C-alpha cells in the first residue's frame, strides 16, 4: 500500500501545479492591469483568460496522448509544460507574450485533469480508490493555499512582485517531473496495449494477495466486449456521458473559479482594504484545505452521493447569503465569512467528488475519452465565467451574479437527488458494465 500511495501522490502532484497555476494569477491580477493599462474586457479575456482557454484545449485533446502514449508519459509532458509556462510568464514584458506562456501552462492543467485521475483510478484498489483519486483534489487545494500564501509573502518583492509570484511555480514543476519518472505505467493501459507481462507485475505490486490471473481475466473480459471504433457518444454510453456533463457543468456554475481567480477583487468590492483582501484570500485557501481533507476522509466511507448532497445544500445557503450581503450592502467581514462557508461546501462536496466520479463512470477503453469530455465541459465554463466576471461585476454587480450561482446550485441538488448513482465500493469493470444503457453479452 505504501508504494501505491507514493505512486498516487506523485501523479496527484499534477493537481498541486494545477491549483497553484490557477490561483497564482490572483495576486498579479491588478498589478498586470495597472502595468499594461488594459481594459476590463481585454484583461479578463486575454491576460487572464488565455490560461483558461489553454486548459480547455488541454482538456479536449488530452485524451489522445493519455490513450496513445500512456498515462505516465502524458504526466511527464505536463510537468514540462508547467515549467516552461512559469519561467516564460515571469520574464516577458508585454501582455500578449504573457498570455501565450500562460496558455502553455493551461495546456498542462487541462491534460492533468484527464491523465492524473485516470492513472490513480487504474492503480488503486476499489476500497481505497475514492481517497487515492481524491489526493488529486487535495493537491489542487494545497496548491491553491500555497499560491495565496506565496502571493502574500511576495507582494513587496522587487519593483515588479508579479514576476516572482508567477515564476516561483517553476520549482514545484521540476520536483513533480522528477517524481513521475519513478512511477510505473497503468496496468489497465498496459493490458489495452497487450503488454500483459508488465501489467501482471504492476498488479502484483498493487496487491500481493491478488489472484492476478483472475484480475487480468476480469479486465480483459470487458475489453473483449468492446466494439472496434466505439466512442463515448454511442447510445449505450449516453447515461455516463450525461453524468459527466452535468457534474462538470454544475461545478463551474457554482462560481468557484471566479472566486479563486478574483478573490482579492471580490473582497475589496465588499469593503476590505487591499492587504486585508489578500490576507482573506489565504483564509479561502486554508478553509479549502481543511474541508478537502474531510471530504477525502469521508469519500470511501459515506460515498460520493452523500457528499454531493451536503455540498449542494451548503452552496445554496452560502451563495444566497453572499448575494444578500451585496444587495443589502453589509460591510466588513460578512462577505469573507459567507464565502468561507461556500468554500467549505465546495471542498467537501464537488471538490472532493468530481475527478473521482468522472474517472469511475466510463469503461476502461473509453476512460480517457470520457474524462476528456467531462474535463472539457468543466474548463470551457471555467474559461468563460472568469473571463466575463470583471465585466459583469462592473455592469450588473456582484449581488446578481451570486444570485445566479445560488439558483444553479438548487438545480444541482435536484441532479444529485434524482440522477446521480453511487459508485463507492465497486470495481471499475463493474461500473463500466452497470452504467452502460445497453450491455453487450
């Protein structure tokens, strides 16, 4: 189990870079707009938004290298992308070059949401799969917290602190890439490439008590039911496709990425000073980390669906209170307090569940493609919403924005109650069979 944990945490470090890369821009956000004098629309859609559009491209096309070249090799390339992005972003002197290097980092983020959860789900025993895959989410929020803390500590470094803020990511990128060199290839991917002896060796390490022959037979039996040329858009995979779409859709319609990107700006709009706003952002990271740990602890105990129910109710309450605070002009710490509740609800619900759930609901041969679809949905919205957030804040105001987010979470609650299946305690092969609308005999 120690080896599996090491392999899982090594792959999940891609999530640390994901979280760090996503949020580090929040500290540089206002500095860059003031430095280059860009409009709200250009700043949101290009300077900030290009990283997110890179993430969309990485998510759309990340399934191809994950399937073709393997989960491990894709994870190695992701580390290189992060390193190039961090170093390049720190050294440029114009908004377009900055956006290009941030776009490169976005490619890494998007691809990591496919390769890392797929890898961990395929090496994890079913009884621990939720917790091990959720290490990816834990690393995301750890990266978010460290980015907020790093931004605060580097806020007065040199004449242009933003260069240090975005450039420091190169260090964890190198560490992550080295770690990935020492993990084995996914046994299920190896079987899909008819490299059975290598797969047997990895399966034996995963669990010495395995009946490896029986496990190999189980995995192969599903592959034998495959029809050449199958894809996730076939009728029999409609249900898992809808599940992947909806969980990703509602994840972003909560407003989570808008908050993480613009936390200091939102807190300033609520009446806090600049330094207090940055410090409150660190509070967002701490709450996120604590409640993600709770979610990771509970995901294999109470299941994915119950966590989503709790999270949905927490979303509705907290977002409604944030909207009320802006409508009624409650100054001071009310908005940060309500947003801390929102972050806690996200971390224990959607945050802990989304990447685990999407990695479980598709059969082995379509896992990367299914995750690419779910991740693409997630990142298209994650690109669109923060890109327009500064403009919407300046026009219709934050009160109406957070009201829309609250309403969408009511719809998520209905999705969880009436559609979402429980995946806890089942093998990937069992789930692949159960969630297909039409089973092949």
